[in-house]
C-alpha cells in the first residue's frame, strides 16, 4: 500500500463529512461509484441506485438547522485496485423546534470497500454501524427517509475481522 493511496482514500472519507454538512451533493461523485453501489446505514434497506441515494440524503439533511459528521480513526488496507477501510464516525443532527427534541447524536464506524477508478478511489460499498446514540430518534421523521438505528460492536463485525492489519 502506498502512502499516496492511503492519503487519497482518507481524503475521500473526510470529503464525505464535508459534503453532507454543507449539503454539497455534487461532491458525492468524488466519493462514491455510480455503478455497483451499495450503501447501508444501520439495518435499513441498502441503496443501490446512486441517484436515489443522493436524492434521499438531500431530502433527509435539508431540514436540519445544522449537522456535523466527523471522521476520525481510520484503518486502511490496499490490495491493487481494491481497498478496505474502517473509519470511526461521530454524527450530530440539530433541528431547532423539532417535536421530541432538537438534537440527535451518535457514534460508530463506517465499513468501506473502495475501488480505484479512472477518476481515483471511490467507495463502492459502505455499511455504517452505530455504537451509541442519544437524543431524538425521530428528528428527521418528516422527511420520509427511513433510518433504522441499531447498536453494534466492532468486535462482532465480520468486516473488521476480515482486515489483515500489519505493522509494515
């Protein structure tokens, strides 16, 4: 794995947080593949259609007063034109005046499978998992985009167990 590959993959993951929080859905083209996409958050049905994925994210996030998605610890493995990464995430949603409370917060991780494309590294497959959450679970219910919150543990993740962590 080259340092450049790892740095480019990390930039892609960090761009995701910025894209969501700034409502810059045009940036998703620099993060995700269009064909062969699989994105699943928690236990909800996965998105496989890129345009539906972007449209749902736009509909869901536009109602918030503010959001913050932080990407932190990242473990990455590159194998030729494929890569895997686990990245910790912190999520905060604020919607002032929302019935049931103004905030929702959570922490967890992303399990990402990347492919190298002509345009660079892109996420082809993403599963987000949640370790902890607090606040109004229904803060975005008016959007019609369903989220199924489930608590998970990294120690029970098959994806995590498949990582071949080396010291080199």
